């Protein structure tokens, strides 16, 4: 359902010391800046959200009836609770249900696609627990403003899967929501087929199995050649490659997503990144808060896209935070702002939307989206194969500047985000800016940690970065 924080470490890659993250952050238990309010346990549901929950309740009933079963009483109770707006009680009930739903070896009603319907409901409920209902709906609209009617949207994080359906009149109207993370789960594939029927081309069970087989065969070859991705757990058992862990699962998900992309060539595609899917990078360009997945790889990033993206996010930052972070804003100024707002008292420098800063759920999401866009720029400067890498000025400098601006904005939005920190540290180290990387890490250390960002991990990072400095 969500990526979790794990496996951050320092490694040497092509002669440059970089921090390698094998997974990105989850969305549970975010820390709040000083002076902000706690999340709500009970809300009055606005009509659009209540209608969505009722539709999901009907859908869950239809799913189990197709299986000649009845809706589990615990599921009925969960829907009653969530429709009453009792978020705390609903979350407790959902956790109890999850012990059945997440156990694929068990049997019973929750082993079918109904479990996926419950996940969609709870993801929306989590948003309501972390932000007020009007802000949740506004966030869903802001996310989907750049989506075109009839498009397929690959969601990634919990907000990326949970919020866009709130602004749909019905599944697939006006766009199709497909989450990247559970594509390898046969129950999710069945759930999507029930939601969308034949409106979009989805892989059959055999085609999903072929993606598993293709990945396993490739992983076995790369294991023999010592070419596995960091964090990829592949072992040979009785002459066959066996795969476990999040990295391997996401690589299978990537193949399934590529199948959907290739077999729906008549539709536009958009992405909210979860775990980076390597095949997508040549196709990606910025599109508002999210990214467009173009039908053909881009030999280079259009300069107009860079300008439009910078203008959009500079204005977005000013509206949300009151901080007009432009290309001329130094990293020192960004770090001063971050410490004042997140670690200071009374948020003396904060002149933006108070409801936004009261919601760690929101500013964490905006930071994630901005960091994802920064990542596609940095990839073209530093990691892309030759046919996509910017090697000549002025584009190399334009992309470097665009990545740096986007990383600074992502960090200012949430200086305790593992992704904002580690991705930017990678970029700074590969640019030879060790002092800036140390400043960034120390600023993160001064701010309240997120639930999935351990203080000890950042302390280790500061020490490691200090060891990279050359003696004078």
C-alpha cells in the first residue's frame, strides 16, 4: 500500500560518494511543527466524501455477492463507523481487518478484491484525520487539475491513491486511477477489472504471471553478473532465482505498469511517483503537482517545460508558505526559513496558509511531489544513459538549476522528509557541494523528526558527510 523508510546508506558509485535510498517514506505518524494542532478523531463528512464512502460500501457488497458470499459483519461495522465520521474508531477497526486482508494465504471474504475497496476508503479517511475536510477536497482537486479526461493516472503514495477518486463522479469518470504499488497483487488486478471493466486494457492473470517470469529470469542473470540494484534481494534456490523484498516487488510492478502503458496507447498518462520506476524516466515531464508520462521518450527536456514548472511551483510555494523561494534564494536562506518554521517558536516567519502548515499530511505530500520532479531533472544531468543525458550547455546548466530549485523547494516544504533530504544530499554530493550537504543534514537534524525519519539516522548522515571533507 505504501513505501516505507528503510535501507538508506552511503555507497560509492562511479567514483562519487552518494547516499543510496532503497525505499522512500511512508505516510504514518508525521511529526508536526511547533504550535500546530493535532489531527482530528471525528469529522463531519462533506457530501462528496460521504457519497464516495457510500459508493464504496455498495461496491464492497457487490464484490462479495459476485463471490456468492455476504459482507463480513466487521466490514459492515467499519462502514457504519466511517460514515459517522468516527475516524479513530474506524482506523482501529481497519487495523483489525487488515490482519485478514493482508494475509494472502488465508481464506474468507477479505481475501478477494473487497480488501482493496477498504484500502481506498481508509486512505481517504487517513487524509481526513490529517487535515480538515475542505482542505482534503481542495488537495484532491489540486492534484488532479492537470489530468485530462479519459487519462490513466498512476498513483503512488497514500494520498496519490486515496485522494483522486474523491473528485471522480464514478470509477473512470473523468479519469482512471491505477496505483503502482499493489499491481503485483492478483486481488488488486481483479479489483481494477471490476472497477473499469473493458474501458481500459488491463493485463490478464497469465500476462501478470509473464511479468513475474520475465523479472525473475532477468534478476537471475543480473545476480550472476553481480549487477543487482541496491536492496534487491535475489537468491538462487535449486537452480532458480527467487525474489523477496520491496525492491523486487516494485520492479515487477514496473513491468505491469509498462504493460498497461503499452496497451493503452490511445490514452494520456500521468504519474504521482512512489518508488522510482526506471523505465518511466525518459518519458516524464512536469505537469502541475504531478508528472506527465509522454507516449514517446523525450530526447531532451523542453526549455518551456522548465520555465512553466518553475513559475508554477514558485507561485505555489508563495501561496502555501508565504516564502517566495526563487532561483536567487540561497540554500542558507532556505535552511534559516526551515529552522524558523519547523523548529522555532510561534512560526514567526510563516506568512502562508495556516491550514496548510497545520497539516503535516499536506506539506509532506507537496514536498514529495516537488522532490519527484527534481528527481527527473537530476536524472537527466547525472544518471541518464547517453541518449537522454544533458551533456552540453545551455541545457545541462538549465536542468542543473531546475533540479536545485526544485530540491530546495521540496526541502523548505518538509525539511524532515527522508526523500527531500537524501535525494538532495545525493545531488549536492555529485555536484561536489559537500558543505551544502552538511548544512542540509544539520538543518534536518534541528527540525522535529517524522515518524519514519530516525534522529540517529540523520546523526549518522552528518558524521558521514563530515568525513567526506578534505583536510585543509
